[in-house]
C-alpha cells in the first residue's frame, strides 16, 4: 500500500509539473510560505444553550456556524448540558443554525461578530418536520452579559468615516472613554518617532500594549509604542480594553489595544486612497503671523488594498471557500516645518542697558554689598559718577565697570550668537522681528518688584533678566 501511495503521489506531481512550469510552482510555494498565520487570541466566540419547548436541555444538537463573507462553515454539537461553544471565529457576519431529529430547524441570521466578542445565541427548539425552519434575525444592539470587561470598539465602517489627523493609529486609542490623550496632532503614523501619549485610568502610557491579529505589536523599550504601525485602511476593527478584561489579555496593567487586519472574501476587491495635508490648505498658525512665510507642511499618505480568494481553477479551491488573501501597501511622506518662538533677553541688556525697561533697577546698599566689592573693577575702586548705593542706577543703566570682564565676555558671545541667528533666519518662517519684539515685551520683573543688581563674590556679575 505504501508503494502504491507513493506511485500515486509521484504521478500526481508529474502531472502537476506538466501542467504548470516548475518556476511557477516555486513562486506559489514562496507566496504560500509568506502568508501570515493568524493568531486566534483576538477572534470572537459564540456560546449558547439549546432547549426544547418545555425548557429541558437538548444534547447532541447539530450547530452550524457559517461566515457570510467567505461561506466557511463550522459544525459542532451540544454537550449533555445542552451547551455549545464555538471559539476562534473570524470577525464578520454569521448565521447560526440548530438541527435535531424531530424538531424544526432553528436559525439566527445577521449575527455580527466583532474583535474579542463573546456572543450568546440560545435556541428553543419546536416540534416539527426537519424541512421546516424558524429563522430569527439577530439584534443589532446587544447587551454583553457573558463578560464584564470595559472596552471601546471602533468598527471598520467607523474607521473609514473617522477624520483622524495624520492617519495615526494611536489617536484611535485616544477616543476611548477614560483615556487621557497627550498626543501631538502633527505626529506622524510611525512606530518610531510617533506619539503614543495615551493613558488609561491613571496608568502611564508605557503600561499599555498593542496586539495585532493576536500577536504582540509592542515596542518594549519604546514607552508604550508599537513596533509596527499598520495602515489605518488595513485595519478591520479596533478595540481598546481598559478594565476587567479576561486573562487572555493579561500582558499589561494599562490599556490593551487589539487590532484585526482585514481579510479576503469569495469576491475580488480592491481600493486605493490618498490623504493630503498641505500648508496651502491650512489656516495660519497664531505664532506665525503675516507677513512671515508660513511654515511648510506636507503630509501625503497614499496606498492600496487588494483582497480575494486564492484559487487555481479546478486544481485548488474551485468554489473559493478555502483560502483567501489580503494585501496592503501604504506610503507616508511627511514634511513638518516647525516654528520657534523663544523668549530671549534684549541684546542691549547684555551691556547693562535697561533704559527701555520700565522697571527701576536699584544699586545694592552698603549693608548688602560693601563698596570695595561692588566697585572693585571701577577706576580708583570708586563709585562711577551718579551711582549711589541704595538709589536707582542713573538712566536705568548699569556701568560696565560694575560687570566682571569674564561675565562681559560670556554675554558678548551670547549676543554675537543671537545676532548671527536673527540675521540667518530673517527670511525663514521664524521671525527675527518677532524675536526682538517678544524679548522686549517679556524682559523685566515678573512680579513687579524692583530688582536689585548683586554681583557674586567672584565678581562674575550678570545683569538680572526677569522672565
């Protein structure tokens, strides 16, 4: 028998190689090897109990669960307690049928299974011929009575209609009740460099975890981010579990975000898209007033999906109900021109000139700083003309001799750097005029009190610049 089987297999392989060139067979093997094996941790579950009209449980009732998109059917039977459990069901639309000898066929159609769902479908069988069928349409809104988890589901239809800035997956998690979002709206949808700043129930973001088709999609060293950021248009459903979920998801103490990729069906489908953001279409930033050039913004996210059955005519899957494929490709191009609006001291104050400042600066009293220390660098170690300890500096200007040479050199270097910066950025989106005007408005005392100039013991005196 072994030799006969071997000969049959050998003849089949020879016939197959005659029909198809070996090169194409090799390509087929490579493609099948590259197909991902889907994990079942995020699939749905259907449970139920079958009883007769008197309420007694019925054993050995045939339960058939059929996927409407792929026509895949699974058959199980009820146990001695009349209960059944169907696990690892792909998300989608289903019909559930119960059959038993001497009873009418009971069927529930339009059952929608979402990611991580646990749905209960009970049947009460009625006496009658097997040719008779009692059909019930599933409720669109159902109460989750078999699980106490707190979660938020975003369906595929909602994903296609949500206006998500930047097409970022992290922003889907921010839509969950109980979530606190710190996400930068301009952050791109990338695993490294993206913004995953979403916290749940007071936990830190690095306590969150992301699951993709049941597998861990988490960057363990990336403070709660993903290692792979899939395309938003490749996601079939997104669910954020925040509290009281089952031990199946016991990998984090924060939120658990579960994502399921789309799948092929019995029909060939395809789609393409492009999402565009451009500074020409946006309003001017408040901190980027005219006539300055608008900061450059270019966001182009474009790609396509292709899905359908894997079939080779009569050789394999002629009914298109066994094997399916889904392929997604997306490109993301980002140019985010930033604006810098930094408060800096007025360059004139580097030499001790606070004449443009309305706040009066006083000379330290003799009790605060002795004259020998205060005027050590002045000619004759005497107070400059008009400078009286305890009184205001004349013209609100600190004499240069009262500033240590080392401090002057340090401040001069900073002033030269500022001059070079304002010159080089005069034609950029950053406004040098804004910088100077901003510095003048913010230079001075924050609390309104008159600041006092006090040199340090080492004479490295730096004029006070109040924020």
